[in-house]
C-alpha cells in the first residue's frame, strides 16, 4: 500500500487508544484516515513491498516498456510516497521526473534519498485533487503501487483523473497500477498476522463496507516490549475494470487498455492485502493544446526597506555599514533575476507615506522587507504593514497583529503552552521588580522580553548563580538601555535548531531542511548561544566560530518540531514565510524559543542557509516568498 494523500507524521506514542474487539470496522473508520497513516510505521508494515528495491526495479522495467518512455520526457508520479519509482527512473537516466504526495514524512524521505544519491528529482508536498502544475505540462503521468481509491466518494477520484487529464500534454499517456477490486471482493483475507521485524508484529482484520464498494481494514501493530503502539483503520475502494473504464471516460480519456495484472511476491511470504493482485491500465489524452493566455505584464512590486540614512540602535555603531549596503546590493541583484516581477525600492522613511500615496493603484503589492521597523525602530516594525493597510496596498508577510504578538516572547510562550507546544520553563521580571524569586534550576538565561536580532543577548546573559543573574539584569538595563520586562528562561544545552517555512496553505507548505548551530569551533568555557556577539560583533570569538549546519536529528524529533511550528504559524496568523527557533534540552526534547514572522531575508541569513540545503538558491528563495504572497493576495 502506497500513499496518495497523507499528513505529517506524528511521533509514535506508547499510549495508543485500543478499541479491543469491534463488531463493525466501518463504524471506527474516519473519513480522513489517510491524513494519519502514512508515516514511519507504514514503511515498516509494508516494507516487504514498498522498500524492496528488486520489486521496484522489476516494476519500473515493466512500466517503462509499456509506456515506451523517452529519457527526455517529463514524467509525474502521483501519490509518489517515498519516491521509490521515481528514484529508480532517475537512476536509469530519466531527465525530468516529478513527484507529488500529501505526506510530509514521505516527501521528506524522498528528498533526502534523492539528495544522498545526487539525483535531480522535483518532489512536492500537495493534494493530488488540485495539482500545482500548469496545463499541458507532462508527457506521462503515473499512479503506482495501489495509490487510488482512498476517498469516501468517487467524486474525489474523478477530480484526480480530471487533473491528470489537464496537466498531460496532447497525446500524453497515463498509467495506473491499481488493486483488482473484483478479485479482492471474492478473496480478501478477513484476519491475518505477521512479524515485521524481530520486535514488532502486526495483526489485521478486514471486512466489506456496507455498500460492498470498499474494503475496510484494521491494523494493530504491537511491540513485544511496549505493547500495542498502533491501532488504525483505513479503507480502499474496490474498483473493477468496468468501473475504471467509466471513470476514465468521464474524465475525458480515450478507451483504456488493460495490460494484465501484477501478482506481488514478498520475501516475508505473508499478508499482501491490497497489493496481492493489481491491474495495469493505460490510456491517453486526445485534446488540442490549451490556448496560451496572453501574458500579463510583469507584476509591479514596491520593495520597502530600512532607511540607511537613519540611526539603527540594533547595529553596533548605530549605522548601516559596508556589510549592510553589500547585503542590500545582493538583494537587488537576486531580485533582478526574477523575470516575472519589476521592482521599485523605497527606503526614505521621512517621505515613505507620501511615496506610497503616489504608488497607489500603480503596484500589484508591496514586498515588505522593512524588518528594521518604521524609522529603524524595531518596536515600530508593525507600523509599516499598518500604513500599507490604511493605504489599501496589499503586502507580503505578516500583518501588524501577528508582528505585535511575536515581538512579545512571554506572550508567545503562553500561546504555545495553550495549544500544547512545549516551551522552556521561565518567569518574567518587570522593570519595577527590585526583588524576585528564582524558581528555576541554574543555569538560566536572561533576555529582553521585547527585542529583535538578539538585541541585548550576550554570553554574560547566561547565569549559573543568583549573583550572575543580578549582574545580567543590571547589564541589560544599563548597557542596552532596556527598560521593559526581562524574561528569565531555563538555559537549554541541547542542539539549537531553526525551522523555516514558506507558503500559506498548511497542506502544501514548503519546509526547508532544519539547520543547527555548530558550536564545535567555539573556545571552551563559552556558553553555547547564538546571540548579539555572533551576529554583529566581528571581533568576538562567536562571530568567527559559529556556523550553521544541516540538522541531524531523530525523525520523530524533526517531525514534532515541524508539526508544532506549523500549529504556531496557523494560530498566530503568520503569512507567506516564517522561522521558528527551537532548542533541545539535555534529554533531547525540543522546546520552542521564538517565532520570527518576516524573518531575515539577507543572502547569508538562516532562511537562505536552510534553503541552500534544499538546493534552493537565494533568488529562488525570494521568488518562493513572492509567489506565496502573490497567490494569497491575488488568488
């Protein structure tokens, strides 16, 4: 069984709801079961088929012969799962291969495998009922490994086929590898069990749905030491040849051709379920090329930036230096590579409102890169989108309310705790507090509750005694002139991780590979923090020693951070792009530190580093942010 639509996997928990014996499997089936099932455990239970390279090689040879593939043809594998067929096609020299699947876990697995093998494959997370590809794009589309028929209604399956028809070129070919419904209706196994490795076994129950159109399955996975770890229900439609012929014709395809059946084998020689016997079906597209739309004029974008002529207290000398000007230059060069947009730049804050008034009705939207804030005042970062809203100019990035929320570290902690996102233990010290009780174990770290770009956070903010904490608080107030609440937080010693995302629809969010701060070159005795010294002070050991590397974490930890980051993205109303900063405790448990809407956009910033680990260049990253904003604004 291979996924067509899956959702982000969740870490396996020991306490799994156990239904015990049930009289009717269908009553326990959730309509969106496919959102939960396609994760690491799926790869275990079905590994005898979906992780067997020899089986995949045999299938790819068969499908390639049937389709008579040309190495230069553009191929899309729908519901590609962990990409096993596309990986094999790419190994054989197929040049343009694309895969789409709803499961974030499986798509990430596919990307990692392609990257490790040096294969150029475009994997995308998304809903196959609405494909993110232009009309008349592909020469061949496939649905392989029985990845069809998961929905309650055949209307959804018809939507999939119509989308395939749309994205195929005239005379394009479509191949399906789908369970033989007529055979399974008569021969399904009501109960079975098998060992999937030395510590896990799976028990399965099956029964027909009340309409006799779907086969309902229950899967109970048991660990011999922990007990039941998975108890899940799923269903698949039992399509017969006649049913598929009717459905394909309704989607616009020509008469399908049936190429026989695949009878799967397994080295475990045990239960094959829906994969036991599958039909191979091909059909083609007879249509005209879709008339090309008259190309619209390029989008006119106004880019809003900080004012280099004004003082900026965040910067060491309070002014824009050569590095800042070089960063701006690199931004403009990168944006100049994007042919779909034309850019105008505004950075004079004294005339900003008047300049924007002149542009009303003349720009499609604003690219808000003014993270310095209005008049380079970080507390006024939200003022820029507020002005744009008053002038009714659409803009990229988050709105004033979201920016205000995320500027308050203590408030973000409360929101996170409310929705079950873990945070480090902490307490708040108000400006008027001369006495306070430390109810946390040392070490702790003191940081301005309101601040950006690690303002006010240095190595001396890490305190191992009450005296050091007192000194840190005094220093924050005197050295940085900070007169607002100070957050005292448990100092975590595990890996420091950043999660970067681009997009708006959570089901189709671009999540870059996670990065970790590498402290291995830092002199001994210095606390492991990426603070003000690492970002701004060139004579600091932090500035030269720290580097960002691709995070290497257990999959369940990675997926938990991604899942919780997206929960915060949605709850806070973030838009278009965001970065989430995490840190692991000494036991490896992740804790959310900060949410950064409209994060640093510079060429060497954390978001750009994450993108580079995914093979995404700086111009491509900026383009992805612009496209996310454009799609949200213009639909």
